[in-house]
C-alpha cells in the first residue's frame, strides 16, 4: 500500500518536474525559423554571412552542393575538373555557429497565408520521391535561381546541350570527346566526319562565347596532337540573333571578340535566329531578309538566356504578379506585399522607386518651414537621403557631368538663379524630371546574387534592431533615423575570356582592357573568389596540370 502511494507520490514529483521543465523552456523564446530555398550563389552567400544565433535555419534545395558557375565553361573541355568547382553545403553549414539544417528536396508550392511551404524529396529515385512534406516558416528566403529558356523553339529540349549545372558541363565534356572518337572511326565519309565535328553554339552571351573559345583552344592545343587526322574537319559556329555578340559589354570588347573569333576560324553568324532543331540539322532564319537555311551539325549548345522556374511562375500567379519574368521585390529584397518573404538572385528583380513618383512628398518634407519654396540650405539637408534612396540620381549626375545637385538646380532655374536660388515645386520637378531615365534592372549574375545574399544576412544579423525600424529613410517614410539601408549593388567589373589565354576585362568606370595580362587577372580573381580553401587548391592545381600536361581527354 505504502509502496504504491510512494509510487504515486513519485509520479507526481516527476509530473511536477516535467511541468517545471516545460515552464522553463517556455521562458526561453522559441527561435524564429528561417527557411532558405536554394544553395546557389544567393543562398550560399546568405549562409556564409549569417551569424545571428537567434534564428534557426532550414535550407531546402535539390542540390546539396554549391557550384562556382563562372568556371562551368572551363569544365566543358577539361581545363578544370567538375569536382574542383563544387562545395558540399554541409561543409559550409558545419562551420557556422548558427543552428542550420539541410533537406535535399525541392520546394513545389509556397503558401504565404499559412506560412508554409511544400517540398518533395529529390534523393530516392526508387520511391519516385512523391511524398510531399510541409515546412513552416517565420521568414522565407527564395533563392531558387532561374532555368534555361528555349523560347519554345521546337526540338531544343530534345537535341541541345545546356550549360547551367555541373552535370551539364560533364555531359558536354563527354560529348565533345565522343565526337572526336566517333569522327575518328573508320568507314566514315568526310561528309559524315564533318557533320559530327560541327559544333554549334546558340547565343552570343558570355556563356556561349566562352564555350566557343574553350572549344577552339581545346582543338588547337590538344586535338591537333591527339586526333591529327580529323583536326581540319572541325568547325565551330556561333549563332547570335542580334547584331553583336557580348551585347552587355563595351563596344571595344564586342569588336575585339568578333575579330578574334574571325581570325580563329570560329564562324560568327549575327542576326541569325534559330527556328528549330532536329537530330541532324539546325534551322535558322536571317533577321531582316528572312532567308532560311538548314545546316547539318553534330553537337549544339543552347545558351540564349533564362526564364522563371515553374515554382516561381506559380507563386507569381498566386500573389498577382503574373506575366512577369521574375519575382518583384522592394529595395529591401522583400517580395512586394509581404513582410516576411524575401527573394534574391536570378529568380527576383528589385523594384526601384522612381523619384518622380515621390517628388511631391520629397518636396513637402524638405520644405521644413512650409514656405512653398526650397532654399539651398533646405535642399542640401536632404541630398544625402535622396541619393541613398534613389541610386539613379548619382548615376544621372555622373552621366550629365554635373558636379552636384545644387548645380543641377541652378541649371533648372536658368537666369532666374542669379536673383534667387529658391525653387518652387514646379522648378524642383523639372530639375529632377530626367533622373529616373537612369534606372536599370540589375543583371542576372553571380555578382548580384552574392551581394544580395550578404546584404540579406546582414539584415538578419541585425533583425532585432531593424524590426523596431523596418522602413526606409525618415524624411520620405515615417520618422527617425533609419538603420536598415536599402540594397545597393556595387558593380565590380566583368570578364569575358576569349580563348588563347586572352581575356577582356571591363572594370568600373568603363575601364576596358583586353589581353594576356587580363587573363592572369582572371585567374587570380577567380582563385580568390572560391568559397573554400579546398576548392581554391583544387582549381589552381587543375590549371597548373593543364599547363603542363594538357587536358584530360578520357571519357
Ligand atoms: P543559382 O545559383 O542558380 O542557385 C539556385 C539554387 O536553387 C540551386 O541550388 C538549385 O538547386 C536550387 N533550386 C532550384 N529549384 C528549387 C526549388 N524548387 N526548391 C528549392 N531549391 C531549388 N555570373 C557572374 O557574375 N559571373 C560569371 O562569370 C558567371 N558565369 C556564369 C557561367 C555559367 C555557365 C552560368 C550558367 C552562369 C554564370 N553566371 C555568372 C550567372 C550566375 O551563375 C547566376 O546569376 C547565379 O548563379 C544566380 O544565383 P542564384 O542563387 O539566384 O541561383
Ligand atoms: Mg541560390
Ligand atoms: Mg550557383
Ligand atoms: Mg535578379
Ligand atoms: Mg522653404
């Protein structure tokens, strides 16, 4: 009897212990949950910079590694090994003091009303990965990138190679080498060999151009020694729908690249639209005269641009952003209309605010004494805020070669400026009427995604502080000094490797240079940008190996 009473007493004691434990765990505030979609440039950069331990992070991505995409073209012909440019995501998160978990799955649906996403595991191909699981979030960060865009051209999906993922690069490499082996078999006519060795690149952007250059180097440096009999039958064609390749670069680079490719024997066909492709032939139409041709080819790479992934298309429809090419966010990278969903990188685009939309409010807030006119002093006090809030202003001043905003206003006032420098609203408007013409969408590059990821991590690192003050500059929205700066992109320059150990570099301030030393700059920049010492060592040793022994052509 006693014993059982004691037992009960003991049970009570246990229960009250449990209660106490529950009570004390309730006092520790539950960590806010951040769900991150994607382990590419945007996602990786966010993870690397995040150090706020008040968050619990769950990463969801079908790919458990990060790919250093700028070196993907180098993998296609064996200059660099595939393994050297990937970093396991678990290597990255294990080094963090933040609680981060990873699930190998793809997000298939976002439910912003219930703060949930739905995911499908992508690991087990036997179970077809049909089980869908839900994940709750407090904050959602969408960094799923984009997918290739075929513009619905018939036959592209079935017959073309793409260069987006590490598998793609490996497939291309195998296919390139197979082509040379195939063309070297006996019993083939020269026509057949020529067809097999006709490589077509569709799209004259940086990826297409770099692949063409890599392939050309491969033929000149290695094929001549390894497949001397077929060397003269190789042909590389680059098809570009517009008037020039490398459109986003300075004219000098475009011209140099076109001339170099001409000398190298790469057939650059400008104004050439691909209308269809089957197993044997690629059909093109010349822009302008509409002339159609079909050419036999052996291998084709499609690299004409990107489009939104199905998940993003669906989500945009859901939230009334249909018919867009990317998710629109504000300058704090929050998806328009949602305070707790962020999007960055190739899947997103920042909606920048126009000065002219806010002009009356700017004027009103600047006109402290409500006189209906702005004095130079009143104006000078808001210049910094205007420049920060509207990046286009600085660009405009630079392009117009106006020294500062005050000069701009003087100009708007004209002769009247001599008598008085006070501006009324109409004069203020006309002074700033053209600044918005300088707004540009940010390019879909690793550089942008990388900076956005780091920016967002900084915001999350200071979230507690920022939540008290979530909105932008005080004078135009609310009051108080803002702590939460809008995202600002800093362009650090861009490279275009052109083959033959020559690279074109376009650095900020339109500084353009092309040549062999730029290739060395390229090597050092890309070595330094590696995400870990491990991949850095691997990439550099691949480069050295290739210099000494040439490319590895097994496959
Ligand atoms: P990504 O890096 O593409 O990452 C997207 C991630 O999301 C991936 O991990 C993917 O697996 C994951 N994902 C996809 N779907 C889902 C889903 N449904 N749920 C969850 N996760 C998902 N940029 C430069 O600045 N300089 C260069 O030299 C350069 N060279 C390039 C060369 C090549 C060949 C290519 C293809 C691109 C190059 N870029 C370069 C562009 C750059 O790679 C992209 O702009 C950049 O990768 C964008 O980063 P992101 O994080 O938005 O997307
Ligand atoms: Mg990403
Ligand atoms: Mg990537
Ligand atoms: Mg973008
Ligand atoms: Mg005034």
